[in-house]
C-alpha cells in the first residue's frame, strides 16, 4: 500500500502506455473468454431447459453447479503451483492453465450442443458441472495472470478492461444465444458458442507470461529448513506452499485485520446482490413489459454498467483505490433508493431509465473498485489462491442472503424492501472508512524513521 508521500500518480495516457496496448487488448479478449461460459450454467441454460419442457424444480437443482465459482479457492492452490505436462514448459504456469481450461470448455460446450434435455437430463447435468468447473478454473488462472502482469497502480485499469471483455462475453452467451436459438435452435447456438471459446486461446497466445514471484511468506522458508532437501521434505514443503502458505501468508501480513478485510469484501456488494434477485420480478410487478425490460435493463443497462466500470478505472488511476472504493460503497447503497422511488411511481419508461442508469453505473463502478482492491491485497507468490479466496468471500454472502429477498418483499412491499437493501450497504461504507483510516495509520507508521 502506498504511503502519502509516494511519487505522483501517472496520467491515464501514461498508464495505458506503461500497461501497453498488447496487454490491454489481451485483457479484453481473455475477459470475453471468461464471460462466455458463466450464463451456460445460469440463465441461458435455464431458458433452454424450460424451453425443452423441463420442470422448474429440476431447473432449480442446476443452480448448484454454480457452487464451483463459490468454492474455487479449494483447487486454486493446484492452479497456483502444479505444472501441466508439456504445456507449462512452453507457455508458463498462468497461460498453460488458461489454455487447458479453454480446451475443456470447448469440448464441453460442443458436447452440450448434441444433448437433448427434454429426453435425458443426466448428460446435461454432468456437462454443466464440467463447464462450471472449467470456467471457474479459467477464472482462477486469468485473475492470477491479471494481477501478476500489471503494477499495483494499474490494477483498477486492468479490472475495467476485464469487465468490458467479460460483459461482451455475457452478451454473446445471453442475448446472442437466445437470438440464434430463436432463428435456429439451441443446438446451433451452442455450437456457435463453442467456436467463440476459441477466441480465448488467441488471447493466451499473445499474452505475455508474467514472472512468477518466488514463494516467500507464510512460513515456507522455515518449514523448508526443518523438512530438509529429501524427497519427503521437498514434497512436504511443496504441499505446504501450495495449500497452507497462501492463507497463512494473508493472516501473517494483516494479522487481526485479516478477518476484517474478508468481512469488508463480503459486505461490499451485499446490497446489490440482495436487491438484484428481485429486480426482474419488480419490473414485471410494476407493469413494465418484457420488451421494455430487455431493451432498458439488459441492453442499455449493460452499456451504462461498462461506462461505470471505465470511469472507476480512470478515477482509481488518478486518485487511488480507496477513494473509489468508498464512492462505490456509497453509490451501491444510494442506487437502491432509486428503486424505492421507482416503486412509488407509475410505470413510465423515462423513470425506469433513470433508476437503471443510477443502478448500473453504480454496479460497474463498484465492480471495478472491488476487483482492484482485492487484487491489491494479494501476495504475487500466491496470487491465484488468495484472489480465489477473496472472490469466494465476495460472492458467498450475497448468494446466502439473496435467498431471503423474496420473503422480504412479501413482508415489506417493494418501497420498504429497497430502503432496507440500501441500509444493508451502510456497514460496507463504515468498513471502507475504517480500512482507509487503518491504511493511513500504517503508511504513517512505516514512514517514521527508525531510531537505532
């Protein structure tokens, strides 16, 4: 973390020059590759299943495949440390794992295009789990590459570029697949999507392989001295460095604040997650048509979100991560009040546009801010595992508490529900303020000359 008397921050033009157009374009392509498969585990898949006559109960069970994204930190140590025969020597650790997961995704999606959910759900269930696992693995390797390849002050800019690519991938897997299915069928659209996955290896080919930081911290050196250089000693040290050291290093560096940081990450987007589950039912209950929702929320809203992501990247480049993180927490809570206002109005297109604009620009801003913050917390020797841990904490509380959102609406009604979700964002604001105070105190302490 930077101290207050650090060198002036570079301009956006200087940062882009230092980041390089190659890395920026590669980040855009890899972000696209990461955004393609996720909807094949969630909304696009559920649309296909329902179209084929699968029951709503059975469709609900498929949501469990998405737990791969929540618990990806469990196999992230393998991605961080385990070399892949043939590939790692030629591509390096990060790119080899990205390519392997992309190959798996291509095969799985291509096979999914041959299945028939209406006749036999088991093959679809198995292949969906494989898609989720391969997609989560790609995320682990890609996040580690993004962190390792850029300087700390460039992380927000990289996060913004990543979000642009990711959202384009989601548009292709959401709007694109449904449009192709309407014109042809889902089998055709899945085959096209499998071909789109091949864009990912192009990004891998042009991506520079980052230098992997030596394993330091988390007690690895101390264990190696005790275990020795024997085969068993080396194996023990490797296993410790892969599985335990990333978590030990995080606790060692931040001590008692480690759990505070994890709580901040878990709370930061909670207000959006709880509200988000009820957004589409709210639009419909208010009397907006499916056409209005598709055009304003799903099409216009995406571009507003991307604008928010880019603005946050530019702002963080100019003023640092913490002011942007605080602004994102305030915007996240405040944007929910826009929906509370909308819930008291007649269904008018201009009013829906106003609420969607505030919500999506806030979501894009907060997404970039949180990605940059989590990236800044990692030790590059354990970047894959530690970032996977942070992203799991970011997603889990929202998925747990989001399940109660329908009950809250039934109990409170929409206006009070959105006021409540706005209030849920207040702890995140307080946690960011405390984190800023702690960081400033830490920087001041480290800047004091040592008396000898």
